[in-house]
C-alpha cells in the first residue's frame, strides 16, 4: 500500500502544536509507514496585511528544503502550503506564490469569510447555517475559477463547526452548486482533497462526505489527494486507510501526489 498524507501542519502554523516540529512530523510519518508527507502550513491571506504576516516563510521553506534532503530514501517530504482565501488580497496571494517556487503543492482553502473572520469563530445561533454554507460555496467557486491552486481543500469546512455546535444542514439543496464547483475544478485540470480530520471530530466523516466524493468522481474528477490535517505528530496518518477505502468505494483507483506542482498517480486497492 502506498500511503500519502497530503495535509499537515507544523508549529510554524499559528494553530500547530508546540511539539509539532518538522522532524517530529516526519518521524511520525516514517513510523506509520507513510511514503509521502506534504507539509502544508497555513498561509491565510488577510485584507490589509502582507502575506508574511501569518507565517515565518523565511525560516519555514529553507527548513523544508533541508528536510527534503535529510529524509531522502526514507520519506518523500513534499513542500506544500495551505493558501487561504487569496481573494481577500489577490496581490499578496500571487506574491506569495511567485516568491516561493520551491512549492510542490498548494491546497486552496477558504477559512475566513467576512472581515477576515474564520468560520471557526462563527456562532451558528446568529449566523444562519444554510446562508453561511451557501456563501462559502460561492467563495470556493470564485477561488476555483480565478486563482492558482492544485487541490481545493475541505470543501465542507463550515459543516465541521456546525456539527460541533449541534447544527446540520441538508446537503441536497447544495448539490447543484457543488457540481458546478467540481466542473470548474475539473475543467482547469485541478483537484480536490479528501480531508480526514472529521473522523477526529464531531462530524465523524470525511470532508467532503462519501456521497459528495462520489459526485466528484461521476463528474469526471480524478485528481484527489488524501490528508489528515494533522496539527501534531500524534495525528499524522490517522484514518488514511479508511480514507483510501472510501475513495476506492467511490470509484477511484488512483490517488494523486505532487512534485513541483505537477500531479502523478498511484494505484490504490480496495479492501
Ligand atoms: Zn484548512
Ligand atoms: Zn489545514
């Protein structure tokens, strides 16, 4: 089996655990039989800030390049970024990407909606969950159509926090919008990720859930990465096997990896 964890954070991320050093994450990956580890620290873009505001890029990327060398033959270290909402400040989003040609892989995520506020902080008693997710999908669609990324991240991100707060939205009403999003991504030869962090939280499923992953496959989507969204070494590789099984059941026979922003495909097997 070829295991890849394509969404992880180190302590360079504002929400990474203090013990989540690059080495600790790499060691955890090796111990769990993972062949490729993409380190995708948060690069969230804010309306009025320079991109370097949130991430110490000057130290992170040289350290990742060194780790890539150091682990050669034992673990393929993939230099990634989780680039949040570049539409908040398109110039800074573009500047980040052009300043960092060493990037192998970019997850395009939306975390922050109005006023640079992360959905994490939303109070769903005040914010109507249906409206929030509807608007979230509009932002993802804008991102998918007009910006640079390799895969769009956790397309059901707000549902995770809604679940934590005890709210559930009926996904049926969003299927047309989600299908439209998929078609844009596929037309641009990009992909989505299957984010496994929901298994460690209240929602107890993948982002997107299997039904939506199957829809992506049926629309012709073949570029798919699997990621735990680990923010500490203990979570590296968690539920990767379950994630591969779900991908297989939804029709996928290959998973995608990236090097120098170029996809490759690896066979997966069912149970
Ligand atoms: Zn994220
Ligand atoms: Zn993340």
